């Protein structure tokens, strides 16, 4: 949820000479519609099934940088699969910064946040609930650094 997966993922892919894939985009292409419509028309359980199926269609060790969805690691055995896929990175950004990024973005395109009374509080609750999954990533980075510094921190780890 605005932690910077797409921004960093694209730059990282370019610097490694890998392809970049975004799981949310793959889902929208597969379903021929956008994510809010999938949630509204088919429900979250359906979305999570599609998300897991498409995650598992990514080739292991395929020279790909994949940006997952914000909830991807937290359902089914997805995190186990992600760990088999390659190196996993958790971009750890505090809830108040995520809330600012989402407010600036201005579009209500995240069904799991829509209608939230306090964006920062809802994000904090989600992060608390999901941290046990995110914490299984091979590396955690403080995602508030600018993207150039994030890349510098990452490159020696890969
Ligand atoms: N390292 C960073 N520091 C500050 N702002 C950033 C950073 N990385 C990304 N952003 C900004 O945060 C917003 C979300 O970035 P991005 O789309 O890369 O996140 P995401 O994790 O892919 O989000 P989503 O959950 O929508 O897929 C954008 O406005 C982007 O410019
Ligand atoms: O955090 C989540 O559960 C989500 C994040 C987005 O990337 C999308 O995958 C979808 O909106 C759900
Ligand atoms: Mg993204």
C-alpha cells in the first residue's frame, strides 16, 4: 500500500537487467478489469484466489523483479512460495507516511482501505496484523529513504 514497491522494483529491475512484473497489474489483465471492481463484484475471497494462482505462475529464478500486492504474503502459502521464488524484500514504511502518500495520490483505489475513518489508524492495524508475514522476507528496508539510497542499500545484498 504505497510502500514504494513499484517505484523501487522498476529501478531495481533496470539496474539488474531483469524484467519487472507487478502482480496487481497481472491480476487486472487476467480479469480484464480493475481491482476495485473485482472486490466489488466478486469479493475479496475470489480476488485472493486469483492473486495466489497468478503469483504461482511466476517462474522461479526467472530474472524477474516482482512487486507483489500489499496483502499477497498474508494469504494461503503465498509467503512460502515467495521465499522459493527468490530474494524477498519488505519495504517497511510507518503508517503515518503511508497515509500521507495515499492522501497525496488522492484516488480511492484500495478496497481494503475505502471508507476508513482514520487512514493512519487503519493502516497501522493492517501493518500490525500483517507484520508476522512481512517479517519473513529475506530483507527489511526502511522504505522512507529516497529510492536512490534504497537501491544502494539493496545492491550489495543481492
Ligand atoms: N522511497 C520513496 N520515498 C518517498 N516516496 C516514495 C518512495 N517510493 C515511492 N514513493 C511515492 O509513494 C507513492 C507510492 O509509490 P508506489 O506506487 O511505488 O508504491 P506501491 O507500493 O507500488 O503502491 P501500491 O500499493 O499502490 O502498488 C508514489 O506517489 C511514489 O512517488
Ligand atoms: O493490501 C492489500 O490487501 C491490497 C493491496 C493492493 O496492492 C491490491 O493487491 C489490493 O488492493 C489489496
Ligand atoms: Mg504498485
